[in-house]
């Protein structure tokens, strides 16, 4: 029985097998490159458009979470006692223990503030800041991840 060998296909198959063998550390390094760029873009956009206190800008973080990475604001904003007293007056809808702005917990998380800014509330128009950052940074994040992937492949000799 006759047979033949094609070196090009064998090399391609070996390359594909090497790509499939990326370690979880390699995968996280690739994601980390894009995540850091996305965090920087978020901080820049918030600094330019939502900088009333600077708290949201300073809360952006990159957090590994299993097989993915969370990028966004972390932390909380505690209400101020003076504000609590002011909201407790008759007709304000709030009480000294739990205002309508911070609930019974006494604070708002940065995630909630970012969500309110992005999607709006019944009293505040949506700014869609997160959607805009994602649209603007999409190609740059992909390029950063591609560059990190290329570095890993070069280090493996692929």
C-alpha cells in the first residue's frame, strides 16, 4: 500500500497541539495584559467625565477570578453623618438609620455607583460610560492580548 508524508501539515498539527497546551498561567498572563489596559481606559474615562469625588476613578481594579479576570470598580462609599441627618428630615424619604441613597447598609458599593452611572436611575440619565469604554478599548485590548500571546508562543519556540 502506498503512502506519503507532508511535512507542512505535520508542522501545522504540532503547532496546534502546542497551542492547546497553554498552561492556565499562560492564559491568565494573556488576559492580564488586556485587563490592565482596560482598567487604565476606565480610569481615564472616569477621570475625564465622572470626577466629582475621584472615588470611582481610584477604585478600578483587576481581580483574577478563577478562569477569568474581573475588571471594574471595587470598594464602597460610606455615607457621611451630616448627610444622614439631612436626609432624616420629614418628607425626605430617608431615615437616620437607612437612607434611600445608601439603604440600610449605610454605604453604596462602587459597583452600584458604576451601574447607576452607566444605566441611569429614575432620577438620573444614563451616561453609558462603561459601554463607551468597552467600545473604544475593544481593539486595543485585543491587540494587547495578541502581543502577550505572541510572546508566550515565542518563548515556546512556536
